[in-house]
C-alpha cells in the first residue's frame, strides 16, 4: 500500500475546512479503511461513519455514524479543535489496533455532544500517569470527563476468529445441507457480548456477568479529579455486532416482556443494584429465574469503595441516559443537570438525577420496592 504524504505544517498554509470525517482523512487513509476487514469484527470501526453521507454505499446507517460527522464539524470550528482532530485522526486511520480506533471515535462523539449541549471542552494532554480525556467548563463550573468505550469481550472475539478459521469450539454446531443449486453450510454459536459466564462460578449467569462487567468499567477511577465533578462517559455504540441489543430499557430497574416475563435492567443493576438483589431473567409469567447479585452496584451507598464519579453518561445506539451518584464527594450543580438534557438523543425518562435534592435516593428506593415485590411468588403474599 502506498504511503500517505506527510501533513504540511499548519503554519505553512491555511487549513482547509473540515465538515465531516471523510474530509479529515487523506485518500490513502480512506483506502486503507475501506480495504480493512477482521474475521471476527468485520469492517474497520470508522467505515460506517466514513460513508454515512454517500447514498451509493449500501448499508444500514446508525445514529453514531451521523454523530461522528457532526462532531468533527463542531470540533474543527473551536479553538484548538483542528489540532486535537489531527492527533485523533492518527488513531482512527490506523488498522493495527481496533480498540484504539473505536476509542478515538467515542471521544469524538463525546467532545461533539458536550459542545452541542453548551459545555466548553478542553482536551487534556496524555501524561505518564492516568488523566481524564477532557476538562469541561459551564456557567463557572469546571470538571473532568473520562470516556470509556465498551467493546465486545475479548473471549467472544477470539472465539469468532477460531470459528471463521474453520475450528469448532465447544458449544458450536455446524450443519451442511445439499441443495440442487449448491451447498448450504450453517454454523450455530451462542454469543455473549459481555463475555461468557463461568460455569464453575456460583451465581454467574449471562445476566449477572454482564451486570458485573458494566459495574467494573474504569473501576480503578484513576481519571477522577479531586474537588471537581468527574463524569464517566460510557459509549456502548461499538459493541461488536451487538449495539442494537442494548436498548434504553436496559437502563430501567425491570423490563417487562411477553406474557409477563420480567428481566432486570443491566445498567440500572450495574450502578444502583445491591448485594443479594434478585436478578431476574424472564421466561414467562409463570417462571422468572432469579439469581442473587454478588456485589453492590457502582453508585450504591453501601458499596465497599464509594465511587468518586459524580455521574455516568451512558450512550446507547438510540439513547443517552444520565445516572447521578447520590454519594459522590462532588455533586453535580443544577446548571450541569440542565445542560445534560441537551445532549443528542437524551432520554430524560430513564435518567436518574437530583432534579430536586433527594430525587436519586427516592428513585432508588422506589425501584428497590418494586424489584422486591415482583421477585416474590404470589403465593408468598
């Protein structure tokens, strides 16, 4: 592949306007992205955003593709924005590190979304010690934002690569059918976007495992800033082939399904669940399997280690939700709560925040009452 011509220093020419991702990249970078495929993950993470506005390229668009392009235009127009984008471009255009590219795209979406909501954003240069991704300012308040990109678990990626290479791991079924016009080969594989549960670990199900992994995102919290409200920004829009699997209902305490089936909301439990909380996995009105939760949620007031994050912003394919930490050392100011409602696709009905003092705790208590009532048998009433 031909090498790209190096960028001409900005001081030597006027920077051309950039209105979307494709105008940020060189032709050879676009070519490398177009030609990239991964046996397990498919196309390059930037491919869908790159061609979102090209009607002759046929594929199913996602809101994240348009958010990337809108964010690029917003960032480019801000002081220092083009310098940050040029650095981010190097992470996006490379084909050696899938995770790094997806992380850069998530940071672009975060940067652009917060600009759209009215925040002033200042990227924080990387240091030898962990630092947040951005500093924000709004109405005289300053704080930090750390962006976490939730990707499909590595054990599932490795498994998919083995299957693509012709191997048949345990649990995989292959079938071949002969037809007049050819041969049909089917492969059946049980997938777990957050990783497969451990059959030798008591209480580890697909549901509880997903809750635990959500709870543990950036668990060391080394990117918080003392004395300032710190935000954990979780982007789930590159969850392999599964971003549509996580709907806004998963931010509810309980999801009601067909014929009375009840299922626990993964994100609500990951942040507000409590040790031994009944985790429901719905099957029918007559049978909802229940597994006790093995730990407290991230923002539970009795957690062994209190979270220093003031809030989490959860970005799903079609919704953005705010979860506030009722025990945070630095609480969100009202101006920030109101600004968050201006984020793209913000869902206020599923957000949990102190719109009025004590609202978060009251919301948690009401949800707990509902969970405990619905997890008992009618015969026990």
